[in-house]
C-alpha cells in the first residue's frame, strides 16, 4: 500500500487522472471502477480537462460503478446511476452504454447482483478502481461487519452512513434509503489497481484504521492491506492520525516520476 499525503484533493485528482491516462494509453478499452461521493470529484474534473484539451480519450473505455441505492424511483437525481452520469459521463467522452451499475430498481435484487458480477467478469475485471471511504470505514457500501470475501449483494446502510449522506437529500435523513446494492469487498479486491481518495478531518480515523489498523471487518477498508496494488491519496487533514506520516512523506518525496502510481 502506497500512501501519498498531498496539499489538497485537487492534487490527488490530478495524480489519479494521470494514472488513468497512463492506463488508457496502454489499454484503450480499459475497465474503470468508478465511485460516487465527493472524494472522486477532483479526479472527474481532471479527466474532463484532459479530454477537453485532447490529451485523453475514454471513448473506448468501460466503467462499472460500485454501488446503488435500493428504493429510489428510476428518475430520482440521487440514484448513483444518475450521479455518475452527471459527475463523470457528462464531463468526458465515455460511451454511456459502456457504463454499468447494479440495478437497484430490479424486482429480483439477488438476480441483479448476480448479473452484475457476471458483467464484471465478462468485461475481464476492473483495471483501476477509484474508491472513497466512509467515516465508518466503509468502501462501496460495505458497512462494518461486512464479509471480507463478499461479492455484490443487498446491504442495509448504517445510521451513520444515512446521516452522512443526508446532505445529498436536502439534509433529510428520512429521505436516505435504508438499503443498497454494493460490490462486495471480495469484488473490490479483484480490481488490479485500487486508488482511494480521502480528504478532511472527518476521514482521519477511517484512514488511520485502513492503513495502520488491524485487518478487520469492523473497518472494511482495512481489507485493502491484503491487496498488492493500492494507492491511498489523502490530504493533510485526512492524514492527521497517521503515525507513519513522516515515512510516507519521505517515500513520496524520493519517488522517481517514472514509477507512476
Ligand atoms: C458513500 C459511497 C461511497 C463513498 C463514501 C464517501 O456512502 N457509497 O462509495 O466512498 O460514501 O463519500 P464522500 O466521498 O462523499 O465522503
């Protein structure tokens, strides 16, 4: 796990977009794992700039979202499918038909989860997975207690996550769904490269547990310690509880550019 402490999430966004650009140069039809939430927004903005000025094309790339609410009407603006179309697809030249998400409106939710796993496998798996992290340590919507081997399935959101996400529902926690479909931790672990972004003091404990805590389902992000290629991009506030911060700074300062993420 490589931890990079940066001045801002904007810098993190540039770095992550650079890694995606390198990947797409090598493999134009790369499979990107994309996340909702505020953390990856700087990545999407940086990708948008690169596409706009002709440095990058995602026209042949494919994308899979991490998770989706259950119980929101198909036309609700906070469905993650709609969020990813607004935050990412509208800014780049991805083909909307190449963007996949779990179907939270399906009649048969277990079948929708199984179909999603099959679609991921048929695409050859995720090359680069963008991730945020919840204040309770969730990745995707894998709340504390989630199986570290889990695959895409139906989950119940914690009260803390519903409170955190109320800001997207005009502050009304009662409007936040109780259920979701999410890639499992095992699904996320199958991605070939994971790039996690976190900013702000509210994420400091989750980042500390992810990087320096024991591997435990109580802090689902800690499972990433078992992944061979993880880049954790954090701002100073999110890094504020890292005991190894001086070491991570020294490592990053001495890293030659050619190594990339
Ligand atoms: C949400 C999403 C996660 C996201 C997390 C953090 O609940 N399901 O994928 O990483 O919360 O969100 P943010 O980046 O807005 O803090």
